[in-house]
């Protein structure tokens, strides 16, 4: 997994959770990675469409829309 359990747990805690179960961390991790991968694919597609090899900030922002 690309997103560590520690980071996922910290995100849930910073959102207000007092306690976070291991199964919740794993589920959150998996969903975050699906979303992140989807955005990454879209960003790469946008940069290729613009005939660039470099993915830029604007590509990532557009991919999130």
C-alpha cells in the first residue's frame, strides 16, 4: 500500500475520531488509494493530452474536478 497505516490513522484522528479500529484504518487506506490512483491516471492522461511528459500541478487540480 502507498498510504501508510500511520498516516491513515492520523487523518481519521485529526477528523475527530477518539479511537480508530484496525479494520477501519485498512478500509480507509484502501479507499484513499483507489481515489488517489484514479486521480493520478487522470492527471497523466491530461499531461499526455497536452503533449507533455511532466505532470504538472494544473493537471492534478483538473483531475480532481
